[in-house]
């Protein structure tokens, strides 16, 4: 990893790939518990594997986006400067990661959902994020006219910091001692923070798309700026659909319903238009970045359809708390964000065209797409089965419900195994080729 020191952006990307691999492995181990409940029961168990998986998945997105942004800023400004600030930024993250996973493996869970590590490590992450904001401002302050991806990165970085702080208001007794207030803030923060890192990912997508097509107007396209303003609005308000089950002002629910996921329609339109601009030579030269972005477009449409159903309050009531919601979250995390970030990883770490035609990489790409589709269908099947069981009268024993889900669980584990294998192929080939080239 030390070879990446000359460009800290690469260091972040490699670290992110390690986290991605960890999230895949932890997720696979957790999936086995649905069929084999005694597996790891006396050691880590599902209560330990779940936060390990979720933390690694979230941090994969954040660190990969950070690395892509640092690399992009170096290309835009034609200067690889502020190395020590960037390195300090990376070191803070590494210290936090070591501390968080040490806490997990020793059974120290002191946080809340999605951020289940002891809150003390949030101080390191918050400080690292402040450094990120400082470096970003130092890098772009001389740029007069900002393309859309700079605006997306800036608002995403700034808003993430704000929501990250809000996410920890529960440590203050005034908020923690009121159940409704505490619940609303936690669910609101969980929804809003996704909007913040979506800004980072979307901005990265626009930058890579611009470099692939060599169309300088991509960053100034009116549709791109329309998506930015819509995403910004969504970032502020689309968390309302997380609160259908909480007794809050109904207006919040209605606004959340109206704006929920509408940005995906714009993004699908933009990628479709961009695809028509890219020449055959450019698709050959940027083989995997191009295909991963197109894959993200398919998963955008898939998740948009899922989200529209979930945004209907009566369906949300039935599906909330089931694996149907997990399918939506996994489809967004893997299908959209991960595909875009893998496009960026290929673009920045393996730019030479000869690295883009490995049969192993092609097998990893297609294995990922096919197994992910089956994986999500299995999750939705498990969710529907549980929802029907939950509302049936009289309600059958839990064990009978699990037996009804048996086919879906087997399909879930089998497709998860192929998905893990496909990602392992991609990650190992990327890192091996990168270090061989270095």
C-alpha cells in the first residue's frame, strides 16, 4: 500500500477496496446464519457480523469517493499538492478503522444503527472530514467557473459533515431522553446522510463520464445541473419517507413521498444521453469504466421501480422491517453506488487499455450483475413471505415462516456466494495489476 503514497487519492482507493472486500466477506458470513443459525453463534454471531458488514460497506463508499475526488482534483488543477494534509486525512481514517473493528471484535457496541461503534471514534472521522473540506477548498479556490461535479462534491462534503454531527445528537440527554425526538432525528439523519454521499458518488460519475467521452460540456450540461438542484432538494427533504411509522407532522410524509427518488429519473436520462455521445473507440479504450456506468444505469431503473412501490405508505407499512427494505438498500449500495465507484477505480488505477480486456475481469463483471439480480429477487421473496406471515390471523410460529422462506434463503446464499466470488475476482485482479504496474 505504501507505493500509493505519491498519490494519496490512490491510497484511499486501495484502502476502500480492502473495506469493500471486508464488507462482502462479512455479508456472506452473515447470510449463512439464515440457513445455519448455529454457525458462529458462540463467537461473533449475527449481532457482530451485521455492524461489521454495514460499517465496511458505508466506509467503502466514503473512502472510494474521497479517493476519486482527490484524483479528480489533481487532474483538474494539474497539481498533486497538499500531500501531508491528505496523508493526515488518510491516517485519521486508518486509526478510526482499527479502533472500530477492535471494538467490534471485542464486543464493544456503543453506537446506533449503521454507526454501531463507540461514539469516540466518530470524533476521528469528523476531524478527518473537516480536513477533507479544507483540502477541497484549497484545491478549488482558484477555479472561477465550477462544473457540476465540483458543486456536487462541495455540497456533499459540507452536508455530510452537518448530518454526521446531527447523527450524534443522541449523546446529549436533551435529545436522548425524548423517544419521539430521538427517533425522528436518528431516522432523519439516516436518510439525509445517504443524500450527502450520493452527491459525492454522482459527482464522481459525471467526472468519469466527461473524461471518457471527452465532452467538456458534460460538467456544464443543463440536465446535469437540474439533477444537482433536484439532488440538493432531495438531500434536504427526501428523508421524510423514513418516518411513515413515526407520529410526526403529515406534511413531512407528503414531501418525502413527492421528492423520494425523483433524482434517479434525471440520472437515467443523463446516462442514456451520454451513452449516445461516446464513440466506439472510447468504449474500447475505457472498457470497464464505461460498462460499470451502464450497469449503474440498469440498477438505477431497477431501484427506482422498487422505490416507487416502497414510497406508497400502505406498502411501506407492510414491507418496513423486512428483507424487502434490505433489497432496496443493497440494490442502491451495490447496484448504483458500487458500480459507479468501480468505474472510477478502473479509470484511476488501471487506465491502460490492455488492463481492460482480461477474461477474469469480464467474468467478474458479468458474475456480479447476474448474481446481484438473483440475490435481490431472493431478498424480496424473503421480505414478502415475512410480511404475509406478520399480518396473517392466526399467526403461525416463527419457525414455520422460516420454513416457508427456505427456497428463498437457499437462493439468497447461493447467489451471495457467486456475488462474493465475482467481487473477489474483481478486487484481486485490480489490486494485483495496479501493484504490478507500480
